[in-house]
C-alpha cells in the first residue's frame, strides 16, 4: 500500500519485513483486528454455555476436539481456558496492539511531521516479537496441557499448579518485550523528531496520549516481567515464591520449600495492570479528541487542561493498584490510602470528559461515521467510569468485588468505550491509508448495530453483579441467585451473538473499500493536523517537503481564514 | 526513496542535547530499573515475611563473589577506555580495550559457573523431627537413602569427615539440593544472579558485535559508531551497578 | 424458597452491618444517575443545537464554561464525602471493631479447599483441636489431630454452615491450596481466603433462614460449584443442633454431609 517510490525493495522487505512505520502500523492493525475477532469468537462460544448451561452442540466438538467439548458439551476446564485467553487476547493482543502498535505507529509519526520512527528496525522487531508472542498464545491451545486457565490475572497458587500456564508466561515475556521496545521508540520519536515549530503544546492530543501511554508501558511492564520470571521459576525450577508452607492439594502436602507469598504476585501484577487500563483508554481518548475537533469544526475546549489531566492520570495510575486487592485482608490504613488515590484519579477523567463535551458547545457538528463513533464513546466511557466509583470504595466493593458488576464496569470502558473509539479511528484514517473513503451507509449500519448490541451485552451485567453473580462462573445456575437472573444472561448472550452479526457490515466495508471505496484527495475531512498534509497514501518518507508548523493543532473556523480551517503547516498570510 | 531522513542519529538534538540512541538507552535503562526494582521489592517482602533467613556469607562463596566484583568493575573501566579511545580517534586501542572488556565478562561468567555448580550436588535432608542434615547424596533406594554428612565447621569434631549413613525414607520430610528449590533464599539468589547473568551475556553479544562486524561503521559514520559504543557502555555500567547492589544484598546481609 | 427473596437489585440483607454497605451502594448509584442524567441532557442538547446545517457556522471562540469548574469541584467534593463519610467508617467497623468476648461470639475456623468449604466448630470446650497439613486426608479434610484432647468434641462440617441468629460470629479463614473467596451475599461479607494467611472476619445475622455461601475467586475447574449451605437457626435450635452434633461422632457427621 505504501512505498510506490522504493522499487528497489523486494516483496518481502516491502510488505513483510518492512521497516516503514506505515507498513508496520498496517501489520499491527490487521493482526490486532484478527486477534480481536478471535477473542470475541471465544466469548461468543462461552456465552452459549452461560446462556444454556450443559447444552450440547455436537459440531463444536469437531472444531474444538472431543477432549475439550465431549459431544459438544463444554468442560469447565475448557471454559476457564477460553475465559483466560479471552481476557489475555483482548488486552495484550487486541486492543493495545491496535491502539498503540496500529494507530500509534501509523498516525503518530505523520502527526509530528517525521519521516519515520526514530528506530525503524526496532519498530519492525517489536512487531515480530509481538507476532511471536501471539503465536505462542494461540499455539498453547494445541499443547497437551491446553491454554492457560487461571484467568488473565493468573493468581498463584492456582496458576502455579494449573496446566497451561507456562506457555502463557512465555507468551507474555514476548509481548512485554515487544511493548518495551515499542515504547522506547515512541518516546524517542515524539521527543526528538517533531517538525520545526511543533512545540509540545502544539501537539495533537492524540500524540500526547501516545506519549503518556508509552511511559506507562515502559515503566509498568517490567514489574510484570519480574513477576513472570518468578512464576516461571516456581513452575520450572521448583521454587516457591508465591507458595506458602504447608500447601495441601488433593490432600497431599506439596514438596516445596514454602514461605512464599501469593499476594506478592497480585501486587506486581496490578502494578502493571492498573496502568494498563489507562494504556487501553488513553489512545482511545486521543482518537476521540482528533475526531471531535475535526467534526465539530472548532478547537478543542481546554486543550491544556486535557494535557495536564492526562499527565496527571499517568502519574496517579502508578499508585492506585491495590484497589484491586481490597478483599485480600487489607487493613484500614492501606485501604484508606488506595481508596483516596482512586477517588483522586477519577478527577482527571472527569476533566477530560467534561472538556470533550464542552467542546461540542458552539460547534457545527458533522455527523460523519467516525464522528458517530466518537460521540458514542463519550456516554459509554462515562458509564464505565462512573461504575468504577462503587468499586473504588471498600465498603461497596465488599458486595461488588469479583462479580459481573466488575465485568460490566471495565467492559464499558474497553468495549463500548475503547473499541468504539478504535472503530471511529479506522473510519477516520482509512482514507489516509488507502486514499479511499469507507462506505457511509454500511458504516452507519455498523455503528448502530454495534452501539445497540454493546449495551445489550453489557448492561445486564450490572444487574447480575448487583444480584451477587460471581464472575468466571462456568454455570451460574448452581446458585439460587444465579437462577434468578438467568434471563439476563440469556439476553446478554443473544446480544453478543447479534453484536457478532453487526460486525459483518464492517468487515465487508473494510475489504470492499480498499478496492472500490470512493477515491479522495489527501485531506478529505478538511483537517488541520499534519498527517493530512502528506499524500494519501503517504510515500516512504511521508512528506514531499519537510513540514513546518505555524500554529496549534485545531485551528478550525478561525475568523481570519475564509477556507474555514487553518492546517498546522499553512504559512501565515 | 523520498527526501527526508531520520534526524539526530549522529548529532544531538539542539534542545534535548542527546542523540536518539542515547535517549533511547536511557529510557531502556529506566525500564530496567523498574525490573530490578520489582525484584528487589520481592526480595524485601519475602525476607520480611520469612520465619528465618540465612546469612549470605554462611551459605554463599564470598571470596569468589568478591573476585567477580573486582572483575566486573575492571570491565567497566576498560569499557570506558574503549569509548575514550574512539573519541581520541584510536581504533586499534578501542579494539584492545573492547577485547579486554569481553574477556573480563567471560571471566565473570566462568567464575559464576564455579560458584553455581557445587550447589547442585550439595544436599540437605529435612527430617520429620524438624532437624536437618547437610551433605552429599549417595545411593538412593526404595525405602532409604545413603548420605554423607558434611564435616562440622567448629566444635570438637571440626573437620572430621563423618561416615556415610543410612536415612529411612519414612523419616524424611524433604530432600533437596542447594538449587533454587532449596529455599526462598536460594531461589532469590539463583533468580537474581541468573537474570543478571543473562544481562551479562546480552552485553557480551552486543560488545562482540561492536568489536567485529559492527565496527565497519567506524569507516563511514564515526560519530554514530562512537555513539553506539557509548550506549553499550551505559548499559554495561548499569549491569555493573546492579551487581554492586546484588553483592551485599545476597552475599553479605 | 429463595427466589422470592431476590429482586433485581441487591439481594436481601440479613446482617447487622450490611445496611451501611447497601446505603453506600444506593447513594453512589443515585449520585451516578444524577451526574449521568444531568450530563446527558447537556450532551444531547449540544448534539441537537449545534448540528451542522446550512447557515450555521462553528464559533472559533471557546466558551468560558465557569460552570464546568464548579461541577468538577462538586463531583470531587461529593466523592470526598462518600469516601470519608460512608466508606471508611464501615471498613473500620468491619476490620477493627470485632465483637468482644462479653457478647459471647461463636468462634469458627473456615478451611477452604478445591472445591469445598470446611467449617470447624470448637465444640463444648470452646477450644479448637490442633490441625496439621500432614494429617489432611480424604476422611480428615482439615487435618484435625484426634490425639489432641481439645479435638475430642470438635465438629467439622463440609459445605454446611449453621449459625445462630443475633449472635456474633467470628471466623478465621484459611485455605489448604489456592486462593478462594468466602462470600455470603446476604450477609454482605466477602473475604479472600489466602493460603498461608489466617484472616479473621466477623458478622452477625438478624434473620433465620436458608441461604448460600459462594466462592467469589476463580479457584479451578469446579470453582462454579464451590457453594455451601448457610442455615441461620434461632438460638435454641442452634444449641440443640450443636449439642447433638458435637456430642456425637463427628466423622460420621462429615460423611453424612458429603
Ligand atoms: C466486545 C465483545 C466482548 C464481549 C461480549 C465480552 C464478554 C466478556 C465476558 C462475558 C466476560 C466474563 C467471563 C467470565 O466471567 O467467565 C469477559 C471477561 C473479560 N473480558 Fe471481555 N468481552 C468483550 C470484549 C472485551 C475487550 C475489548 C476487552 C479488553 C480490552 C475484554 C477484556 C476482558 C477481560 C480482561 C476479562 C476478564 C477475563 C478473566 O476473567 O480472566 N473484553 N468478557
Ligand atoms: Cu485499577
Ligand atoms: Cu473456591
């Protein structure tokens, strides 16, 4: 798709082992979209067991094997594998690679007017290391031990004694390495390679979001890597970092040294995984900010406060991790600290959301397909954020912790939230990548289907959670309270399957538009940021002449400019 | 290829004052600090929660480790010298110092191997009556093992080699060598020094590359090559620094 | 018998402290609802009023929006109230204000395992017999040392928790294998059970009846089925049951319960 100019490179160097950030961005995007689809498919299969527990679907036995689904009946261990892998794939192989590896790689260098990433070869390496990590994760389904089945959080001692975990750990080591390489590259690129005149406060908000995200990845992932190393030692070298003395499994005392600490893992894990949720959401906010400014035709309200809020969010996200551990027997001092930081961190989120909504005031809103997704992001993220409050306060968390309420909460952030933003981003930047627009009708169909069914899937979960249904249950009807709300589960499952169907217009649109979409020029949305100053698709090296920046990122509808918008690189009259 | 090239590859950025590679290596080291920081925290947490913790100097080979500390510090010095030689345009000297750095790193690994190996053939038997015996394992049988206890360190029998003895399996609670599975102390010892060792191996690979194939760049882009050696040096000093923390933590405290 | 108890919101609350948990949950949800509705009205209004249409142009000028600062400050202030006024006191009560011995609490040990809850009652002497991991076996799930005199009248039940109403219960939670989470939804009590740790909790029931104990933390294949029965007896019923059981042969009791 790119690089008409470099005839000297062969097919392999041009499309497979390319060092062009745009090709790598596309590779990331396609791979991550496939993983998202796969992770979602796992969930659609699980949703059948949840809605109709114990029902056999014989043809699934053929797909997944008699060992996992004898006669088409899902076994609990297989359910747990699907659950753990759904979480892992969605987070580490789907959303982050799409938001950072895909969008970040493709768009960020263009937005800062750079010819490429600072370290193109390293960039290629991070993609391929990610790819290998993905292969290991997927391949683990075919190992005799099966895939990991201790949840994406992999709490020991369960994960120490469960099969499948070793492959997960090796896979994670690859994914972590890939993220670390990527984040170094992103930070250096943003700091060093901005075009002339592009000061920090003239950066598009998307770039800020990527910068903070990269810092989070850089500093939060190593502790998980450390935890992974320790768990590998526990599993392979017989140590007991996470296992206390006197463990008895099936009434057999384990032959271990003991004296380990299961909570050590949780601390190290959540030290990563809380910042990770901001890694999932910040790039989405960045995308939404771009689309909002472009389609409201006016500057973002409170650009500076957005930036400061994001940086503050980044800092704070390192000191809230133990709000995931309130039920581990935490005393009053620790819990007071983590409740307070959690309440504090909600403030910048409120600021960001407020700034985005106020940006609508005085606008002239074009309801393009990307804009629909960006707009829908706002209330969905609001629901996700608000429902975090009762989980961040210990007293209410007593009832809600580890229930479907939690599942509803974070999915509203990452699925109707982040995924909506990512879809919006795809519609928005598609013309930059291909030179063609995606189809409007199909786009709207996709939008409404997705918005409605996302809510049908996840809304019932709040009520289920209120109603005491634990998460990660293979069959909730064994509990009386589970039987009570089984109809909600069935509704949610049908929602998930319809959500799957709602993606068909997108898939058709995506592939058809590559070849048959309406051809457009380099700036179809009348946008101001630098990526639109490059040809569509941008050639190798991106810009025909090195861009120079004269103004802030969102100079829409300035009174002095009759065209209605002033691109950042337009020389002042 | 179209016009633009990636900037600040060999010259520092006017505002930040560093090249891309140097900023990159500093960021990488920041993440390494988080990695070892997390492991050190794990050490503290496990040690605080432990019912008993051996003194490193009783269990580990302090003389060898001291030797290794000296070896590693020297290698840091030669690393600086190799970079300085490039600065002074003396490629031959660079090679010599780089060669010394690599040789010292290999020496570190060899000494480490001497430190590791005996641990795996040295055993401890924990008996049901809460006592334990250290020594070397003889034949293993269905219902018993043969075991040669270590000579006592002090007391009246100090230095006397005890006879091989028979221990009933039914009396044994746990039998383990002094590998990682022995106890959290040894688990941490092997994990931390092992991970550090992997960093050493990484450094050797990079330095060897810089010394031989990578040095071709010296002819074409001197500044860039010097920058690379400097970055490798920063990494090497970091690895050295980690050891400076590990040494007292594991061997002395 | 239970379905009528559970509505679509919170399950019934039969504990002395639970009303505070429920109150906090309800207050937060009203608060969330208010924010969301207020915010939603503004949002929808903007979407309609500022739609692109012929003759309408976006203004480059940014609104002053003083109100937004105030709404942010209000949200933050309200959060502070929730935190300090509602959440922290409940937590302090649950964690620190254990019933005193004057209140004659019933002491229990709860031993979790894959995939069952074992309840260890001290019996008439009020003392728990010694337990040890080495003694754990299929017919002695908690590894009780029957040579210990204190163990003679101990009672161990499996997935069957019976407690008296209106009397404080203090439990020590331990796990044999992996992390579980002891949860009685109607009692508004949830506590992770972590191997290697002994975690005390307390609660007090206000109503008799039959309820369920759940495991809230993924603990393996049969996690979903790790449920126990909770029976809240009147004081007299409980004493009768307890005397009957603890006096008899408890091994037999255990089998009966499996
Ligand atoms: C859009 C379609 C999606 C559906 C229908 C869906 C559904 C679910 C459901 C029902 C569960 C609970 C499973 C259980 O308790 O056994 C779950 C768990 C989870 N989901 Fe999703 N999800 C979706 C998308 C996502 C996305 C986009 C992400 C992350 C970025 C994600 C991350 C997770 C995680 C981390 C878990 C927890 C897994 C665990 O328990 O270990 N999901 N999902
Ligand atoms: Cu968190
Ligand atoms: Cu359990």
